[in-house]
């Protein structure tokens, strides 16, 4: 029999923490699942760690691939999924024990199951302290809801037949989850679940750490790509401009962290010229005081 849930877990050199992710799935109150771990070319002991679980739990599967980045790894897992619904978990995060049970109860209670289910999340810092609990703000449309919130793959649960026809775009490096959601909501509506059952671990080695990587520069490219899509063209111009303007603050913060204060100024000049209606006082302040971008 096929499981109800397929959980896709991409990983790269996370041997030291992947056991926490795997055991959080094994500890689920709801037991009808398969776990597909896609090793994206790890050079550490990830395989050794994962194989320990494969030997004792037939629901845990291990697949190795040459390094192709996380979207390709997720797509590999999606193509192997046998469950009715597909979930995702990053190898440095965990599911609350009630995560799958809450999803199952919600799905079972609805006649229309062709929905994109989204939970809230708890963000935990390196000291194991809860930094924040997300509370997804509902927009006037599903497109607005996606843009007004940070929705990570770990919060999503998608009908497998739907996600297998709409894979992650492997050419997009940052905000690939947002781009995916825009293609999905053209085919199925969002269904929000209020409980915060994804545990997201915040640490310096996060793959999208904006101080280590110029993530907001890539996010701006992705947003411009989204806004050209069929659903993206329905987003209000005011919201589009605000989101693109906000990217300049993230880009400026990256440059400030690398002591490139002339580029901080250039970000603020560009943002002021193209988006003068949004946070103009802040832009002028950072133009004059570029070192403050890190605050």
C-alpha cells in the first residue's frame, strides 16, 4: 500500500544534524509516511548516518546524486514519491510531533482535497530559544498571501499528483519556493493551518543567510520573474513596488556586512529613484549613514 505522506528531505553535508530531522519524523503521532532522503553529493558522513535509520526503519529511503543544488534534490525526491500528499523538510529543521497528524485531520475533514496546505512555523535560534512564531497573514488573494509571508517548503503539503506536474524551477537559486507557489496556486487554492508545527532552526550556516550570501539580489530577480507570470500579473502594482524596494534594504545590508559602503549608498540611490513612494526617509538616512544598514 502506498503511504499517505511522502516526506522529501534534501541534504548536503549535514551529517552532524540530520539525525534530529529524521528522528522528528519517526516521532510523529501519525505513522503512515515514507521518508525520501536525497543526498546532494555530500562529502561528509551523511550516508553513514542515514543508513543507520534505513536498516531499522523500512519507511526511510536514501538516494544519492551528484551535487545539483537543493531544487534538483527536491525534484528527485518528488519523482520518487509514492504518497498521496508530499511534504518537505530541510535536514537542519524538524517537525513538531503533531505536524503530520494536524495535516491529516485537516485533509480528511475537507471534501475538496486538491489544495495547497500550509502550516505556521516556530523559529528557533542556536540557543534553542523560540525567536518567533509565524502567523500567516491572509491577503485579498492567494497571490498576496504568498507574497506577504515567508512560506518555506517545510510548511507545505501538496497533492503528489499536483507537485509532480509542477516541480521546483532548478534555474532559480533564491525564493524558489515562492516561485513554485505561484505556479501551484494557478491550479489549486491555499488552505492555511494555524498551528506552528514546523521547527525552523536559525543559524549562521543557513543556506540563505543574507549576510553571507547576497540573497536579496537573487530574490529581486525571482520576484521580477514571478511578476511576469499569469498569476503574477494580477498582483497590485503598489505591492510589487514595495517588495522590490524592500530587496534594496537586504542588498544594502549584505554590502554593509562586507564593508562596501559605496554600494550601500548606490542601493539607496537606486531605490529612491525607482521606488520613491516606499520608505523614502529610511533610504535617505542610509544614504547619509551607510554603516547603519546593519542595524
